[in-house]
């Protein structure tokens, strides 16, 4: 279907939510006025706004010399940035698995040069959420059908405004700045501050605030950013700061990336208004909270405590953005904060696959603070972009090497000097156990093994944890073979949500069909911890990597069982062996799962094993002959809302665990074609 046809089909299918009476809930009103704050420092609002025509207070507002350097060094990246901005001007978006789609609101007034965006629609379901209600009146029953609230929230983060700002600065073309101003007015008309779906989740408000503050500085010299437009922009941004402060997401059992996003966004707004009393308060409170959350949310091994590698990327980017903002503002955060942040980046780079992609362990919703590279076409699974700014901040050349070209481009737009620094994007060898988060990783000569054996994250809340104890991901010769299945969707498809986070979908052992940790199917963001984990052995020798661990997730069975698993990865051949040791009593149904990467062809062998083929190479998966094997169709999710077909191999048997049975598996390379 063409883009135009898809747009027309979307309009035909769009179903509005039923009318609801919200009169019992008051609308949010700001308690402070920008005029009063400005007058208190002895200047007029007009003079204060005029002062904002100078160099930006945040990062991203690059000097002319840097822009000229980028145009000369990376003309293809400049061209792709301008192309992305053109798509944004056409209101074409590709977010969270939507595919390219043009979103317009036919019920609001359009001009000769601008068509309003529908900021409150799920374009995949074709369902429109209620509009202009008090944000505190929201409840899930107001959702139309199975519409996914994440899609309007995602476009409402306005991360594409930074791309418009980049395009304006790189080209000098005023139409990009004009589009940004038009979208500002469009957004505020449809979503007055504190009103409607776009203010239900403060995390999204805060990310929006950060991107607004940055984008306004990027177009500060534009003729279309008139005094009147600037007045509207900064009044709205000031109100966003008040809204964030009054609606912080720190009232749950635990804090998470939501509260962290709140305070990073509030920090950015505070810096934008740092010469005003409110701005100073926002800066002070945000800095205190940042120091606090670095201790709360990041484990001693440097990994985010939510049990998700994609969310670790988001949290690391949030902490890194705040750290750089503090430096630009002339007040660096504490040595502890910086040291723990460095650990976060070290862990992030260590966990990347040989192809630079993140293993999709735990939940993944593609969250970012801001997007400077390939907006609309970036691979959410590619985590190398973060290495560039971190390399510049911590003067770590190896991270520049790991980050590739996108890392250097990102670092430049963060305002760092990159000079003639170059990068191949090749990741260095690594062998590491991250004990608190339960991750063991080895990346050696394009072989890769990641083992997951961690407690339920977020202090036992388990909002983004999957049942993946003693699961693994394995690549050889740079080819992904056995992979974590990913996450796919959240609330719009509860059945798939629970399938993708279940034990049966991970590369581990399922006993008697019982989850390793309790999943109650109506708690889509909660896992009830019923297991403990142990790292028994982790060795890095001259010839192999050895990890052995166990968990007690099956101790709650009527006849308790313990799963002990050992991995051995040969450095010379890439051969992986797995030995499962089981102990307990009574007869149990045992099921092993091997989730193959997309593109891996599989055929059954006469000995009960399988031949795997990909990228012109072959591998043999060997299993005990006494097991019954089944080959099935499966799904792999590389990013939120996206799934691609793949194959899976399952082995089953019934055995008496009182005999302490052992089961050995091996994946070994064969002669390549």
C-alpha cells in the first residue's frame, strides 16, 4: 500500500473514543507566571527573551565552525538528516512498528501551508483517544478498543523537533524552523499544558521538555522564530517545568526510568530558566535527585536495576545527558556519580553483540532521551551511538572505536570536540561477569555468549524483567544463531506480552510448565519473585570461557527441583557446550527451548540433532538422543511493535530427578560452504 493510500485508509478506519463527562475533575493550572519570575530579576519579558537569541544554555546548539566541519566530513549524513526533516515536514512518521505513515487531524483547521497533526491517535489500530480532558481524569477504561497509548506518547515526545533544528542549522533553510514553530502552535492547540493524553505520563512530558528546550535554542536565529513565537515557546516550556515538578512519578513502590526521566527533563528546563528563581529551584532539586537515583537505580556492577539491557541503554543515556548538561552549566555532578556512570557505559559496551546491536534481554520500548542520528530510520537495537558522547566525556578512545561513525556524529551534536577522530565501529574482546545484574558475557573473535541469571529487577518489582534464568544468546563467526526473543508489545496485546516474557520463550529449561518467577497474567508490568540465583563458577582461561550457575525457581513445585547449568565456550573453535544438572525428587516434565535468529535455516539430522545454516556457514546442534525434538515457527522482536519470523527447536522428556540426571548439548561449527 502506498503512503497516500495508507493515510486515506487510516482516516477511514479512525474511530474516536466515546464522549465522556470530565466535569468532576479540575483542569491543571500553573501556579507561577513567567512574567512575575522575569520581573523579579529586574528585566522585561521582551528583554529576557531577546537574551535567548545568544548562545544556547543546553548542548546541541553548535557553533558555525562545527557545522561547517560536519558538512565537509559527512555529506551523506547531512543529506540523510535533511531527508529526515523533509519527511517530518510532510508529517510522515515511523514509530514503534507503525511503518511510514502520514498522520493528520482532519477535524482541526488547516492553513494553505500547514495541516495539523493528530497527536492522539494510534495509527496501527486506527483508534483515536479522548482529547482535552483533565490529565488526572485519565483511566485505562477510556482507551478506545485495544489502542496502544505508547504511539501518541511517542510522537508527543517531539524528539523529531531536534531533527528539524539540525536541518535548519545545517542548511540555513527557514522552512525547517517554520515547521517547528507551526508544530509548536499545533501541539498547544490540541494539547494545552496539563490537558489530555499527552500529560497522563510525566516521563513523556519531561522528555518532551528536554527536546523542546534544545530545539528552541537550535532555531534561535530564525526569522520565523519571531518575538511572538519565542514568547509562546518559552511560556509553554516554563509551564512544562511546573507540570513536571507537580506530577513527579516517585509515588510508586520503587522509582524507575520514569522518575529519572522526570528529573532529567526538569533539569533541562531549569537550565533554560537558570536566571529565574523557579529555574534555580528546578536545578537544585534535580541535581539532588540525580545523585540519589544514581545510587538507587544502578547496581554496584554498573547495570540499571530493571533487568533489561535496552532499558539500561535508556537509563545510561539519561544519566549521561544530565552529566553533560551539568558540565555545560558549569557545575559538574559528584565524583561518585561520574564513576558510576562510567561503569554504566563500560557495561553497555561490553554487552553489545559483535554487530553492535543490543541483545534484547528484558523489555524494550526503544526509549531515548533525544535522537541526533538517523531519526525515523535508526535501528533501535543499535546501541553504538551512546559510545561516542561517552568517549568524549570520559576521554576513553576505545569507546570512540566502538561507537563507529554514528558515535562520532552523536558526540559532535552533543557539543563535544571530536577533531579528526576516526572509528571502524569494531568492538573489542571482552569477558565479564556482572554479578549483581546476573549477566555473564564473552565476545571473542566474533564469537559471542551472553548468559542471563539475575534476580527479579527493580528491587523485586519486576516491571521489565523476563523469565530468562540460565537463558543465553550465542553467535559464532559474527552470525547470530540462538537469540533472546525480545519483547514485542505491552498493553495492546496482553497475550503476546506474556508470551514474550515467559520461561517457555527463552533459551532455558522449563519444568512442569511452571514459570521460573510467578507471572500473573493481568499484571503486565509486575513479576512476583519466587526464585533465588547463584553464580557458581566464572572462569576465563587460555582456551575457554566457563560459566556455571543455578536458580531455585522450581523449588515451589510439589516435588521441588533445582536447575544447575554450565556453559563452556571454546576460544579456538567457537564451540559451545551446555550441561544441565538437575536435582530433586519425583517425576517431572522437562522442556528445553532454543530460539533461533531470523535467517537461520534448520534441518533435522539422523542422530536427533539439527544442522543450522546461515551466512554460508553451518553448525551442528547436538542433544541427548533420548530427548524428543520438535521444530516450530516462532517470532523474534528486534524493537517495540516489530516481530519477524524465525524458527525454534524444543526438546522434551519426562524424567525422575531423584537420579540427578544430566543433559548435555553442543553447538559446533562445521565446514563452511
